[in-house]
């Protein structure tokens, strides 16, 4: 079994000073923690895999293929492979669990 605590992932992300912390990778799934500060800019590009975002903390807006939706703690968003998407108008620092299926960049 592999098990994780969000608080530990947040601490590791802060320690590394990186917005993206991948913590699980198998051929069919990968998971990571994505953090963005209040007022931050999300510069990610479309991914070649389906992904699911689960907002652990914070608030802001996500845009997927031109459609905006406010998100906050507890929001879950599905983004299809190759869809244009990014977070913006981040009003409270975001911590987001990200699930890729298959694993990120498998289809690149």
C-alpha cells in the first residue's frame, strides 16, 4: 500500500520550492500536488492525458476551453485530454491534488 497525507505533501512542496510535486506514478495513473499563491499565474499547457483536479484548499477560478468556473476547497474538476485550461484570479493560495490517467505525458 502507498498512502499519503496532504499536510506532508504540502510541506515537501514548500521545502522544494516548486509549484508541482509528483508523488505517485504508475503506467496507468500519476498524481501530484499543484500549488499556486494568491494572485499567482498558472502557465500550464494542455496535457495529453485526462486529468482530475481536487481542490484541497484555497479559492480562485479555472478556465477550461473558454468556460470559467469558481473553485474552492472541495471542488472537483475533470479536464479532458488536450483541453486548454488554467487557473486564474486566485484569491486564496490554491493547493490542488491532480490525477492523470494514464500517467502524465504517457501519450506525448
